[in-house]
């Protein structure tokens, strides 16, 4: 994959990247061949190998590097602090550990043997996070090799426990807070929005998990004798879990949003311009509808894409043998009408049953029922939870 001349890249860097393209790839392949699976103790020596490897590579481009042990896997800390007085310091975070590769039979090529197919690189860790981390290291190398300096101070922090919850990163940061002080933190552990669309992620979703034990009766009970009188722990648990979110998908736990800052308008505007395709997204993840959060967000923007997704979906219905089509979001009136028009088409009618789930708000706002009634084969089934079901 030779680097092509890119007008966005200054010519000296572009020339250097082209000249070093083969080596950069070969080194990345070396990195990817190390099975640094942090979750498996039998891979501990591989995880240590990956840390050593990265340490050497950072040192080779002119960083001062230290591999700092933690109670788990070590943190590789690279520093370059020769920027002019007053220059800002940026910290690049990444991780050199990877997820276990199982189930192995689902790999078309071995997980730890990088393989290029259709212009894409396949290997465990190639997009999480060795590839991204490597891009940062090589960008730094390109600058240092061609210009001998960087305009900013740079700290690279690479941990080996991201895939197992980063248990020891917090204590590490606390312990080295002064040394890690930076004006900007760049998380390398993220993705481009789509090929050709580089992205700046302004926030990431986190997670919190808990184990809940619900205690029930001491033995199995006959439903005829005890049902109703004794609470079924499975039902109690379902009720507890159902209280975590409201019908709009917002977290309903008191205080949850207290420290959450609202998105600046510029970020919201930026998100609205992204060419997100709901139908393609649903197809990719194999679901028939999207969550309320997604559809609500969709209603707030992206008129143009919504127009496209309506047509795409109808096209998909015709092309495939789908018996269930779901439209979690048709945000704009024209598209609802257009889709119904297309689904009501004689070529489709009578061939198979197609279910169209339309967000209930859309049904209300755009009088989908009235529209659907124009076609004898379309029947509105009524609300199902958040959605209404239309049957063709
Ligand atoms: Zn990651």
C-alpha cells in the first residue's frame, strides 16, 4: 500500500512517508504478530514482548522511554520535551494489548499473521489499537526525521491492560500525575468515521458494571400453589433492570447526569453533517431497529441522509428475501410517504409479508396511517412499545 501524494500532507513529510512506506508496514506487521493478549496469563511473556518492542521503537525515533511496571502489565512511557519554551505538551494515549482472538474458526486468515485483502489489513489489534498507536509513532518519526524537531512536547503513554479494564492505569496516572501533565490528550484508541472521513472524537462512551443478586425462595415452588403470593426473582430482576432507563433511552438513575457536560453546539453541528446511514448501520450489526436514543438523535438532524435511507431501504426490500424490514427512523415526512409508495408497489405486493416499524412519533407527526390506507395491502397494526407496526 504505497503512500500516495496527498495535498494535505506537506511535501517533505509526504516524500519521507513514501520512501519509508515499506518499512513502516513491515514494522507494523511485526507489532501485530506479537500475540499480546492481556486477558490470558499464558500470553504474559507476549504482552511483555510487545511492551519491550514498543519501548525500543520509541527510543529509536529519539524519545526517552521508560517501561514502568504496575501491579499488572507495564506502561510504556515515551517523552520528547525539546520543544521551544512555552510550547504546549500533548499526550498520546494508546494500548499495546489485544483481545483474545477466539473463536479462531471465524478468521479468514490467522489472527496474528497480518494479511491484506481488498486493500484492508486483517490482524488482531490492527484497528484496536496497534494500528492507530503506530500511526502516531510514525507521524512523530516523520516529523523528527525530516525536520529534526517537533513544535510541541510529546508524551506517549501505552498501557497493556486496556482490554481487561485498565485496572492499574488509574493508580499509574495518580502516581505520575506531574510527569503526565499535558495541555491536550489524544486518545489513539478510536476510529475514523468512514474511509476518507477522518474524525475528531470529542467524547467516548464509558461503562460501569455491577453484579446484582436477587434472592428468592429457598427451593423451586409450584406456580399453581405459590404463584402471585411469592415474588419470582427473575421478574423482580427484570423490573429492577427496567428502571435503569426511561422510554427515551435516558439513564434514569438519580444523579447520573449531574457531572455530564452538554455538547457544545459546534460538536452537535459537526455530528449532524456526518453521512450516517441508519439502514447500512442496522444491516452491519444485524438488528431490525435502532434504540430510542439513536432515533431521537436522528430526528434532530441530517435531513439529506434521511432522504437517502428511505430509498435505500425500499431497494433492499426488493433485492433481498427479507420478511422483516424495520424503519426505526424515517424522520421526514417526504421519506415516510416515499417509502410507503415504494412498498405499496405492485411488484412487492402479495409476494411476501413485510413489516415496517416506524417510530411512533413519526406515525403521529406525519399521519403515516392515513398515507398507508391508500394501499389495501398496507395495514397499520398499532403500537408496539415505542414503535408502530405497519404490515404490507
Ligand atoms: Zn482499544
